[in-house]
């Protein structure tokens, strides 16, 4: 969640780039998490307003792109505004992507990226998910006074963006590790979105087809995927996108004897706890039942962390110091059943 330290830092950033000349170079290093770490509300909004809106967005089930569209249009530094403030200096932005599709406007809500979306787009998203806005936020969007910096704006003419790390790069690195260990890797995609529990069901169906039919891939193999799923919070458990996905996967696989899985956030934090993700094995459900834990109830309560922590299957890496979105690996052993 945005906090006072981030607010102070965002103000300092804008102060540092005041009064630059055409001879200056501004080097911007931007990665995921910047939306929360660098909050600077547009005129008339308070930090508390931003916190409330952010909390509502996170619980709504909105996609990361939708959330960032609203954030950009209620910010005084995102949506290209930081780059515009550097004008006429040259701006070089090196980006680490943590979003599906690697769109610069969605990485930290695009402080140096031109934004083609509008205040009206942000209003449509707010209405779509029934998010209550403070009066000042609604006025800023409805009047258009908080419009972001658009493509073609002359203040961004000397601004350049480069990607230096992306989810696809992480998946390709994992594929190399798989090959070195005798597993054939199959990258399903680096931008898989949707409700985490729904993605779990779909990938479970694919894994079962591979395990039982050898279609569309032969075993042994590993199915790799990335992207950023969403969780519509209905319970009061402890969880994150990856453990929710993994628990849904476990329920759908129903203890299949030849399927294992790992899911985690590449920054080392899934949700709001120091837990990167978790491991799934064929005996996961059996061990849970033996402890009196009902997997379906845990899933309904959004309690993925509580579920895997009780089994000792949580993955705690500590901060990895990078962030290229979620990582999922489903290992399917051979041979086929006869």
C-alpha cells in the first residue's frame, strides 16, 4: 500500500528534476512496485484517498492494466508526468517489466511513458467495478484536469524507453534449467491473466491431458507460464495470487501421482507477506486432510498462505531484488499410464 515514505520520495524526485537543461541526462531505473512506492496524489487528493482507492482496486478483481489506468489518472508523477517534468533534458528509462505484455505505461504506472488512455477510461473502470471515489477524485476525472501525458507530447520528444528484464526472459532461463535436468520445457505464455483460481483449473486440465493422454506434449515435461492473475477477495484468509492459483490447481488435480508444481512471485513476496509462493506435490491434499484442513474451504476463504504454511510447503526466498511478474512451473513425470 502507498505510504508517507513513498509520498516524500515522490516529491523529492520531482524536486530533483526541476530546472534541467537540454545538456542534462536523466537516467530512470523503473521496475514493478513503483505504483505503490511512488505515490503523489493529484491536486486535491490526500494520501489517505489514494490508499483507499488502491485498497478497493486490489480487492475488486480488476486487471493490473485497469488498476494502473486509474492510478495514472489520479497521480501527479505517473502517466508520463515525471518525464515531462524533466523537459528539455534527455531521459533514458531502463525498465524491468512485471506486467503482461511489457507495456511501459503499466510498469510502475508509467512515470516516463506516454499514456494513450484517458480520464474517461479511468471513470469507466471505476464504474465497472463499483469503486467508491472521494469527491475530489471524481471531480479530477470528470473534469479531465488530471489527464495524463499523451503520445506525441513535445515534452517527451527526448525520452527513450528500453526493456532490460522481462517475464519472457525469466521463462526462457527456466526452460534452460529444465533441459539441463532432462525435462522438456513448454512455455505456455508470459501474459496469462484472469482469476487465479480459474487459471488454476485451466492449467490443471491441460496438465491432466498431458499426463494421461500425452497431448499436446509428451512426458516427462514441464509447463512454464507467467503473467499476473487477479484475486477477488471474498474471505478473510491470508493469501496472494500464486498460492490461490496453486491451491485451485491442487483441488482440480485431486492428488494426481505424477504432477508436481511450483508457483511464486519473482520479487519474493506473494500478497503482503514474506512468502514468495508454494510447492504442490501429489500428496498435498492427503496431508491437508490428515491435519483436518479442508482444501476447498481454504480456497473459498482466500487462505492459500495459511494452507501451504500448515503443510510446511510455503516458499520463502526473501527479497530477490528484481520483479518480472509471477512464475509457474508444472512438472509432469512419465511414462503414460497403460
